[in-house]
C-alpha cells in the first residue's frame, strides 16, 4: 500500500514541477489589473456598415499583453500578434517565432484593425505607447511603427514629436518609423495568449496548492485527478506550440483604408 501511495506522490510532485514553470512565468502578468480595461470583450468586432477598416502595425515589445489591451480601445475591431520589419530581400521564407528569436530582422508587433470614424490613428498610437514594454537593444522587441505610405509616415512622425513621456522614462520619440508592405500573423498559440492561459494558470495554481500545501485535506482520488489535470495543462501547451503552428502573410492597409504593395524600405527614425 505504501508503494502505490509513494508512486502517486512522486507523479504529483513531478506534475507540479512541470506546471510550476508556466505558472511562475505568467502568474504576475495574469493577475495584473487591466488598467481601466475590462477582460470580457471579444477579440474581434464587426465593423459598422459602410465603415472602412484601417490598420496600424506597432512594435511594442512582447506582443501578448499589448494585443489584449489594445483590442479594448473603443473603435478597435481586432488585434493580431505577428511579425514585420525584415528586409524582403533578406528573408527567403515566412518568419516563425524561432526565426524572429534568432534575429532574422523581424519585430514582434501588433496589427490593430480599427474604425477610423470612431478612433484616430493618433489615439491608437497613444494607447500602444502607454502599454508598450519595448527593448532598445533587441530588434525583436523594438519600439517601431510600421507605415505603408508617406502620408502615414508624416502622421506618425507628427505624433512622435508630441514627445509624450511615461513615468519610467520611455518617450514617444523612441519609436522608429519604418516602411513595410508585409505583415505575418504569428502562430495560433500567440493569439489571445492571456485569455487562453489565465484560467489555466488559475486551475494549475489551485491544484498545486492543494497537492503541496494542504495535501491532507484532499482525498487521494482527487489528488490523482489533479495530477492528470496538471499533466493535461502541460501537454496542451506543448501541443499548441508543436502542432497548432503556422504563420500567414497578410496585406497591409493604410490609415485611409486602401491596400498597399509598397516595397519595404526605411523611413523616418
């Protein structure tokens, strides 16, 4: 009887250790207040009849958190995590998260599709500026606004010159402005990341507390079920990263709502 019990305990501890990495890496972010934003809105809204959607491509650091916050800005129809910014002649195939991490020249960015009749480009830029967590030394997490034509470049540059400042010292003038004609929607497991993982972290955390902190209060059968659930959460994350993959190229739309095929080249910085 002691041997099966010991085996269950070993499996439970192993499952907790496997889940601990994910819980520890995301626990603080998953519980962070939304800063005046609600968590309950959907990730995509239907544009009003007659409205012409416009797009903004923003490099804001890691794209998980900004993509969720920006979709709650009034007038925003959808946000998507993706990659942009590599010179078209230097990239022979579609980027992946792995290639971006290796430094292929692309930037993690958020594509914001919005109704220009309800929210201005400058308001989208300001909202992105407020939630950005960029790096000034790593191209992958650079603060960049990607534009499709000269008109957008001028509007973005005028916004930059407002010289907005945050308490942490980050300013709007730190954003670069670059031309890009290609946006690659990132792998599915990056989309709506926190909306999918927040409840998983909550369940995993509760199970770990029950198994490691107050094991005597939980019946053995429920302990075993908790172990299965923990392993399932870990397996689901592994499956998403391994099999639910794929990057799709999408055309860009200017702030005036027209598609563009302008070649990628540097603009104002």
